[in-house]
């Protein structure tokens, strides 16, 4: 009995079709709706900041790429399907009643246009969506120029490898994608319509199927031959696992490179063999060609280089690789901006026979030694300067410098920002959060080298006082402008780092004429934003768009929004710069500065490349992460680079959000290419004002990358480079317990040996490779004169100068330090500040570290400066440790008389004693065991019997407090504290200080 052939898939009922169409429409709305909303709100935002040309330029390039690649892939697939369908057999033999293909063949025939057009369209759309992300590659190809440097192997300009080769690779990759998809589309179509049958032992293939598949396969192999040609150039950015250096090695150039040419020739021969399938019915020729290609790629492309590496290179690696290491050194220095014209190497002994009193520049270095650690004092700023619970400061503060009264001074700086995450209770109501609490208030700064007053021994023993806190200078709404040290005309902050940490971070500002202000300014005053920033939301269409964007119905229905209202969003300075300049990589830290009496955020931005011939490649997140980043969770650029330049400085106005990009490197070919793409986006260097330039800092992220490169690439000799014995390491942060994180670099003011004036530098110590002894000291200038110039002080290998970790250990284990730390640790939290390394005395190394305490009495406690630790290696080779309430006293303990160079606590640096004005410490005094001279009970020197008796009594009471603390008897401890207070009063009444 015969069986009816399958009739295809069952048809859908009308109801099912309606439901299916409805589901498709809803899915499309869910997928496309948010994207259309984002596109429209971005259009408005880019118009607000004045960078709509950037938005349109990127959008235009993405759209063209989407269309071109989508059409190309779609047409190639459509052609493959069409050719296979039109050349199908007229009579399709049926394999029997159980033919598995019959059902699908019937389905395809019933919906021929759906399959014939739908499949190419779908594949084209997917390909276009993927391809549009390569917009930067296309634009760099179109606008990239020459570097003016040639590679040593092929003698081509570097621009070919960075601008042209990535584009050729992209085109080749999409040709491969189109050909591979077309091959399988053609193969499946032939199978469905009978051009390819798998029945029987050998199966069957029609002539049309054989010709079409052979041609497509031949094209694929030809493309492979072209790929082998470009592989030659990619060797210069080789990513093979070589432990010593990057780029091509001896094996790459002498084995892999010839192998690529051999494989190219074999690929051409194999392609001809595949094309021979057009006229030859025997498929063994193309099959043998495919086998030859695979076998040759294994033998010639893999086995032969491995043999050369094992039997020729490894036994003589230092000699064989010497030439290629030298190329790697030169290219890496060029790529990371650490060439000899930018880096000055000096020999430095690490020990000196001079005193800082004899070196005029040391007066600037020691006088500006930083005692405030910006990574510790955020709680102190918050407690003393927060004013309201909804204001705040970032977890890590910033350092900048200002010229006050003709003196350059570095300050710990912060903007008092709105902190939406700190809102509580009814403050978190939508109206309050987005229309009332909209902005921060003020710029807060504190001189980095002094505090209000030193703590005495009595105060430190009792665990706290009102001493050791920053000397704040505040510029806000409550400080009269004529009393501001750093004058600010508009202290309101609508754009900042803390504001952007809340999602969503928008604020709706502005009000109709005659309407009362609603934004909080003070307890007695409200404010209405009148800046140029913000997107109008007065019309219903914009309100609808933002209501959809933030999924917030209040934007539609709230009466707080009037016809004159505007919405401020994208309020992070770093994110604003990244959005207006998507071709740049922004630094992880923006810092506030007062320029032209306005608060602006300064953001460093980099041009980068991921493949620079012969250069070392590095991961930004790995190279720049240090102990501070681990603690604060600071945003770190996550990108693989082999070229980086800080070619752009950006500013973001804290009040109106204006973003301005400035060119700072006119010789950067990558920036020049991007300026060809977006000619009006970056302003020329000539438009940078002198006041703004004075606040530019050498960026930390770039410096971290460069110091990581300098650990190896300071070495000139290839053979020495190969042995690793001259390499350096970035020291671990000795002030962090429970982990080995890199010590961060520190901004400090160092005396210039030529002018004796303080110069703002970013500095880092370097230790020996897998050792702890100091090997080098790297500093880079941030001042306009000589900006970006590196100085590397290289210590001789045989000099055992202590590194940061060793210095920290010797300081904290010294007798006086250990005793007081034990005394305080029961009721206080000990915090070690940044350990600064300062070159002094024309060859010596001075370590300075602030020592903070924080009382364990509740959540309202915050760090205060307790003591200053110093360490210095004298000319005899001994290491001395100083520990006192002031830097001056601590210095006098290790370098007699050098304390006269320190800035007095709470004093004006302009009245600082001149070198030698302070009576020197007795040269014949010998420090006790441990190398520490214990601090005197007070800063004065008793000169009368009454004062001497009072001082002796004070010392006994201090010891009594320590004894009571050690025994743990709280009654005795309380009584001892009372008696200590009386002794302090008696000492002061006797004239002691």
C-alpha cells in the first residue's frame, strides 16, 4: 500500500497568526525601543555639550559599515543560495518513503521567498551589527598618516602597521566570513534539492554542485594565501609566549617568516587544484590539495619553527636573540614615550657626606615634605568640612598646587560634592532627590606640609586631642570672597565624581518665571540653576523620552517640572569626556582645580594602539593597579596597549558641565589622525591658558605604565637584558597589611638643583629585581617648564640602600615607635601614611612618613596626625630613625640641624627659618638602641630649676600612664590621666612649651 508523501509543516490558524505577529511586534519594541530612546536622548545630550558632530560622525561611520558589510554578506549568501537552487536537478529522486529531506524540501518550496530572501537578510543584519563596531579601524585607515619611522625588517612606515594593516585584516576577515557562510549555504541547498545525495556507499554530486563548491572552496584557499602574506607583517607584533621580550624573535624572522611565503605558494597551488574541479570530475585532486595544505601548515608552519627554536636558538639564545631584543628595546621606548630625549639617567650613590643644610635645593624639598596623606584623610575632611549629611568627599583625595603670596604650595584638594547615596529618610523622596538636592557646595583645600599644631606626648598618650588636623582653606557659599585664599566665583557643583555614583544620576533644575526656587542652597536659601548645561524637558515629547529612559513616571506627571526645566545627566567628568571623545582612553582619576575663579575637573586622556611593531604590549588594568586602587575601587582602564600618549587634556566645568578638549602633543600621529576625523573636537594647544596649564599634572595611570616599562627597558645592552639581572621591580606598598600591592606613585614638591625652587613632580621608588634594596628613583616633572621630563637616579648595585619595605620595617620596630604603638593600639587605630622617598644632600635618600591615629570610640572618629617618622642613612652607612611630633624634631634626630629646613606646624612657610637659623642638635649625642632618639616631653628646652622640675614630673606622669595602659587597670589608667593633666598644666605654668 503506497504512502502519501509528507506535505510540510502544518499551517497556523488566524488566531495563532495574530498572536505570533503581536509577540514579534512586542519583542521588536522591547529590543528597539530602549535603543531608539537612547539614540534620541544622546542626540539631545551631544547637542547640549556641543559635540553633536562627533555623535553624527560615529553614527554615520557605523551605519555605512552596517550597510556595506550587511549587503555584502547578504548578497554573497543570496547568490550562493540562488545558484544552488537554479541548478537543482529537474527530477529529484526520492530515497523512499522515509526520505528525511522530503519534509524540509516541501517546506522550503512552500515558502521559497521566506527562505531565499529571509536567510540572507538575517545573516546580513547580524554581520552588519557586528561589523559596525569596527568604525574606528575604518576612520584611522582613511585619515591615518605616517609616523616618520620605519620598521627594521620590512622598512615600511609604522603608520602602515597601525592604520592600514588593521583595515586590510578587517576586510579579509569579512571576506572569509562571507565565503564560509556561502559555502555551507550552497552545500545545504544542494543537499535539500538533490544536488548532493548521501545515499549509497559513495553518494552522488551533480556537476553544478561540484563546480559551485569547488569555486567557493578555491576562493577560500586564495584568501588564505592573501592571509599568509599579511601574516608576515603581523609577526612584528608577535604575541608568542616569550618570557624576556616582545615582538619577533630569531625563530619568527628566520623560520616562521620564510614558512609563510612557502605556505602562500602552496595555497596558490591548492587553489588552482580546487578550480580544476570545474573541469575534472575526479574530486581526489581537490581533496589531495586540501590535505597538502593542512599537512604543510603543520610541518612548515609549526614543526619547522619548533625545530629551529629547540636546536638552533635555545643553545645560543643570548647571541641569537640579541638583534631582536635591541629592536624591542628601541620600539618599546618609542611607543611608551621613554626615549633618551625624554629620560635623563643619573648616577646616584644613595649615601652622602654632605648635610641638606649644604645643598640649597634641599630647603625646598624638606620644607615641602608632605605630611598629609590624601588616601587617608577623606574621613577627616568629611567630619570637619562636610556641613550636611548629603555632602561628601571621595574616598581618595587629590593633590594639586597653588601659588599663594608668591610661594608655590601643594595642597590636598577636594570638591564638596553632593553625595546622593548619603541621602536618608524623606530626603530620598523622588522630588527631593532629583529636584531639591541637586548640587554640592565649595572647594576645600589644606596645605600638604603642615597641620594646625603638633600633639604633645601627653595628648598622644591619652589617645587624642584637637591637634594634628589639616589647616583648611575653604571657598564656598558661606565664605566671603575677599577672605578666600583660593578665590572661587561660582562654588556650586552640579557635575562631579560622587554625584555620578548614583544610578540614575540625573537632576531636574530650572523653574518658570516668578516661581519660587526649590533647589537647596542653605538652610535659609534656595537656588534656581541658571547655567548653560542641561537638556530642556519642558515639552512633552522630551519628558516622555526621559521618562522611558529612566523608567520614571514622575518625569511625566510631576508639577515640579515646568516649561523652563532642564535635566542634567551624565554628570561624571570622566564619563562626559569619554562620551564626547570615544576614540580616547580616559585616566581613572579626575581632579578638581580652580581656574579663572571657577571649579573645573581636569581629566587626562590618552591615544592608544594595540599593535605597535616590536613594542612590548601591556594590559592597562594590570599595569596601573596599586594598593590605593585596591582600597578605593577606582575606575581603571581595561585595555591592551602597546602605544600610549597623553595627547589630550580635558576640562569639565563643575557648574555647567562644559567639556573642553585641549591638544597637548602636536607630534602624536594617532591624535593627528583623529583630528582628521573630527577636526573641531580638540582645541589647539595655543588656547590653553597659563593658569590652566599651571594645574596640569603628569597623569598617574600613564606614569604607572611607563615605570612598569622602565623596570626592564632602562637596560641598553641586549645580553644584559636577556639575563634579567639588571631589571628593577615596583616595590610593594609597605603601609598596607595583608597583601602585596604595588606602591602608588606620589606627587611631591622637590627642589630643582638648578634654580633651588620647588618643582611639582610625580615620583616612585624602584627596587632590585625580586629584591628589596633601593635600585632607582624615578621622577617626572609636572610644572609647565620641562613638563614630562623624566629623571632617573640609578643607585649602584653594590650599595645596600634600604628600599621602602625595609625602611618601614626598621622604623616601626624601633624602640620608641614600638613602645608608643603598643600604648596606643589598645584604644586607637594606627594608620601609616604615605612613605615618601626624597633625594637630599646630593646623594642621600630621606624617607618621611606621617603617623596617624584614630580613636576607637565610635563612628565619628577620624584620622589625625600624631607623629612623623623619618629614616636616613648617614655617611658612615648606618641607618638612623627619627620619631617626633614634628618633622623638624624628627629630622634633628637623624641629621643634626636639618630640622631648620622644615616648615613649622601651623606656620606660614614664608616665615620658615633659614638654613642654620635653628640651633643644631648636639653633634656628639648618640641615639639609643634601635636608632631612635625619643621625643622630648615638650618642644621647649627647660632653662630654670622650676621648669626642670616640672619637666621631670611630667615625664614621670607620662610613664605612669603607660604603665597603667599596659596593666589594663582602667581605674589606675583614669587616675594616671588626671595626674598627667595636672602635670601638663604645671609644666605650662612654669613656662614650658
